[in-house]
C-alpha cells in the first residue's frame, strides 16, 4: 500500500485548501492510498483536516513550540535554535512514515520541498493552481524556482495554467497533465434556492424583488473588486427598469485596500447597492441568492467558486484572456467578454437580466456541465491515475 505526503500552503478558506480537503475526503472513501498532510502555514480549516491525518506545520504557531524551555530560549534571542530543533523533530516524524510520494497542492510550497529534499528521497507531484501574476509577485519567483527544482510531475488546473508553465517557465509539456477543479458529487447542499435567497436578502436588507449580481474572491487587485464596482456603476446606469444589488463574498473588510474600495463605492454613489461581505462560512447561500455570477478577475487559473455558482444554475460572465474560466463557460454557460471590457460585460449582464429564458437555459447547461465534467469522482480518478502511474514509473 502506497503512502503519500500532501503539502498544503495553508488551511484557509480559499480555493486551494478547500480543493485539497475535498480530494482527501474522496481518496479516503474511494482508494486504498494512505496519506498525511503537512501544512506550510495553518488556518481556520485545519480542524477539518484532522481526520485526514496531520503530520505537522512547517511554520508552527507559537503555541506549538512555546514550551517552558523554548520560552527561555526565545528570551535569550535563540529563535534560530528553537526553529532548528522544531524542524529536526518534524523530520523524524516524516522519515518514520516511509512516504512513497510527495504531493504539493500549490506552487507556493518551494521552501517545504527544499526542506524535505534533504532527507526524503521520493518523487514529487506539484498541483499548479497559479498563473503568472501569482507566481511572479505574490508567491515569488525564488520560491517557484525551488518548487521547479524538486518537482518531477505537474498537474495544471486548466490549459491556461499549462500554457503559462510551458511558455514562461519552459517546463516540458509532457511533464504537465491538465486536470480541472471539481466540487463535491453532492454538487449542491442548497435544496431550496428560494428559501436561501429570501434569507440572504432579508439579512442584507435588500427588497425581495431586486435583481442580484454576485462575485467572490479576495479583495486584491488580481481578483478585480475595483472592476466589480465599475461594473455595478455601468449596469445601474444602463439598466433602469428594476432594482439591482451587487454582492461580493470573500476577502478582507478592513485595511487600506478595502478602504480604497469603500472610497470608490462612495464616490460612485453606490453605497447601499454594492455589498462587500467578507469571508462567509455559507457562501453557497449567497450564490443561490443571485441571478448572475460574474468573474471580474484579471487573473484566475480556474476558480472553484464559479463551479459552485454553476452548480446552482447561475450563468457566468467572465473576461477572456484572464485564465481558465472561459474553458468552462465557453459559449453555453454564460458569456466570455474581451479582457477588462466593462461596457461589454455590463451589456451581457443586462442581456441575461432581460431574458429569463436565456438565463435559465445557460444556468441549466452550467449544472449539467458541472455534473458531467467537474464531479469529484471523475477528477478523483484522474488524479489517482496520475499518482499510480507516476509511482510505478519511479519505482
């Protein structure tokens, strides 16, 4: 029986950790593979990973290493000694497990892979969920260089990601397999869309007859929350027949970047019409409440949130040349508009608002496509196939 060490860059409520958690749950129920999880950093989902087998944190919290002895060392400014001792203990735990394969869940785990390479001599698969802006500026080229140095096989979440790896990082195409993201086979935990919508609108103080446009993600430049404000302004100016509200789920709700967004909301007279809600434990309820889901990201590899919205029958409008989402939307689940063309995106949103039949037709096709092409059983089997073939080839 083969044993795998999965590495997650953190345990936050973002797409990559949630996708890994879904995969591990599926593997536990549907395969004979054994595995443990090593986190680079922690996060609020870490408790949900416990039943998967957590072997440790590469960057531990102070509580994990602050026993009496290390507190004394810290006071004496021996933080490096404390860190080295912690890593020695972590190394012993990892070595004792006799892993056959390392599976890095994102490209952000270069430092962890370099640490493991000192004592763990087994093949490495890296699941790449990032495009160039994230690689170059958010995670950093130095970390990605370490990831490349120690990776033997890549899984890309879209053809856009694969193309970026080959064109900008000169990784051979035969080392990269494209496997799309998925969501649970229970493709939606929302059984009553009308009830979820009513509750969301009531909680937000939005009239029940309002049209709702939704988006989701962190509130940074890459995800385009500023573009969402521009879209809201343009749609409201062009479409005056009905009341419209715009909802953004996820991201920070404080700090200077968020203050800039609020500044724009105020200056465009959108206060009370656009709602930045921050991270929610029940994001599906908000997707269920909307009429249309928009992806205004400047760069997004293949966002899981669009699959979730699609599973609820929501048509999607996104930008071309911004990542992998157009590979899902195509011409039957919504609209793909020219990059950063807010005017055209607004027109497509209005088209969908004015044409209920088209909205429902595209929403139905979105549900069908999620079920057929992005269910966890299909994707889980594809990942197992790569794992088993690669372990066999490396034996």
